[in-house]
C-alpha cells in the first residue's frame, strides 16, 4: 500500500504541532516551517510545493491575532487569504487535496441556535474578513478541498485561553472574565485527530473531490468564556492557584480593538453525516488536555 505525500504548513503552531503527530502514520509527512517559506512572498510557497509535489497539502498556518489584525490588515490578508488561494491553485495543478482551517468568527453572532455551514456569514473584524476571503479563494480554485471552521481553539502549548487562565490563576486572587460570549472550546488535539480521520476517508482524488466543501469542526456542547475559565481553574490543584474568585463581566466591560460574536456555537451535523464522526463534549476534551 502506498502512502500519500503530505505537506504541512505551520507545524509549530498549536494545531500544527498536533497535526504532525496525527498525520505521521498516514503518509510521507513533510513539515515546512523553514524561515525561507515566507507567506508574504508567494514564490517561496510555490517553490516548496513544486519541490515536494504532495498529494495532500495541510495548511495550519494562520494570522490568528484577532485584535492585531485591525492594524495589520495587509499581513492578515497575505496569510489568511492570499496564501491559501495560492496553495489551492497549486493543489489544482497537482491534483492534490488541500486541507485548510477557518474560524467561527466568520459569523456575526446574531443567531441563538447553532450555526450550520450554509448560514450567511457576517464578520465583525478584519481577521474574520480575511478568513472568509481565504475560504472563497480555496473554493474558487476548483481544487479538491476540505475547509474546517474551528471554534475557541486551545491546547497544552502555544498562546491560548487555557494557558492564560492557568497563569493568571497562579498570579491573582480575582479574575474578571466575559460571560456574554458563547462558543465551543475545542482542543487542538481533537482538531488534529478529527482531521486525520476525515483524511482517511478522503484519501483518493475521487473521494476528495466528492467530499469537497466547508465543515464545522468543534467540540459539542457550549459555554461562555467565564464558564470555560471556571472549569479550567477548578481543575487546578488547590495549592497551585492563588485565584479564589472569577467575576462574570459583560463584553462592554472588557473592550477590545476587534468585536467578537456574542454567539458562535456551530453545528457539526454535516461532519458527522459525511464522515461518521461524533465529536465529544467540550468538558471531555478539556479533561483530556489537562490530564496530558
């Protein structure tokens, strides 16, 4: 049995690192995080893709600094829009499958029931606008593609909400956390494992083409940032944390440069129906990460 050649961009990020682990058994894995691969220089991307000639391109690289994107629009667009579009064009030439990751922030948060893939998007910030444009560029290329929209990503490495809350809980007696934004905390480990299982189903070009599209990939259930913080801190050993109170505050009490959707819960029904994958509750995912 031959194993496909897989090219992974962004292997050092919290999702990329986990993808390295889950994708290694699936094929000949090349992880490209070399300094010469510059997402603001298209030729550097073309060169590595042409040299590697992968059957599968996995793009885990992204401009994820939501607030910085308000003043770094050109950089966010280069990484989140232009680069995925170029990868898609090169994938089309090679007959390769492109796996790309997007975000729940493409929605405006006005719904009160879980978003499905066909719901209208309505980005509230610059970062989300570049992510939507990236989705559109991939789809327009005509390449076989799987676009996974993620929600409230965290993990045991990188910069994320869980690690920040753990650090602050060691330093402060009281924390103030937003309670009127609701979403689905999803671990990078779950994202990587689910992606690997989906890829196993879409291994052949024929299957990949038929399965192309956007899928929501997030843990089931939902909570607020305050609820998420409370669960994280409650799991810390008593002797390790200084924090004794977590105050629930409204978004208006914690202004940020970029607006966030008040509700970004997503339905994974399409993922489940297509790939037979049922994602566990967010609390279960958090338990696994904390055990690790």
